[in-house]
């Protein structure tokens, strides 16, 4: 276990220099927990409760990569990724600023976002 915070409700105080007035509670919790790791080139894995496109973008600005599952209802998920109906084995991907989105379907749809360096063929992503 790296770190933990005992959440005591809405009055829980998170202390980190990396939050601003518009940072939501889940992003604030993540930034507080990983503060000693920021700006060191680390990669953070997150589940869909904490992950959001805004947090992935903020982490990238702090030289921290991330990858994780993502709820499609999160703000700033590209409409193309949200709305694309997939058959088993199909996927859709889109790059938006420093964050990339990928949705694929096996038994059910799974969506991830990541801010890792992109080394793939851009033409492949455009054909999906």
C-alpha cells in the first residue's frame, strides 16, 4: 500500500499544492495520495470511480502518466467514443489533447483513457 486517507465525509481536508478551486473531490483525493510521486515520470493505474479525462490531463501536466477504466458518463469523453455502437471484437479510439480514449467490446463494452505517449499508427486509429 502506497498511501491512504481516512475519508470522514465532505469535511475531509486534502492537503496538496496540486489542487485548484475547480478540482473535484475524487481528483483531489488522487492528487493528495500520489503527491510525492508527481513530476517523477511515474505511471498511475486507476479504476473508473476515480478516473476522469480532466484528471488524466492534470496528471499529464504534472509529468505523471495514467491509464484506467472510465465511465462513459464522465465529462469530456468524446461523443464519438460515447455513442459508437460496437459489435463483439470491435473498438473505437480517439485522441483528444494529451488524453486518448479506447472503447472495445467483448462480452460487454469496456472504456479506458490514458495519457501515455502514443506510439501507434495514427492511420489505424482514424479508420476505426
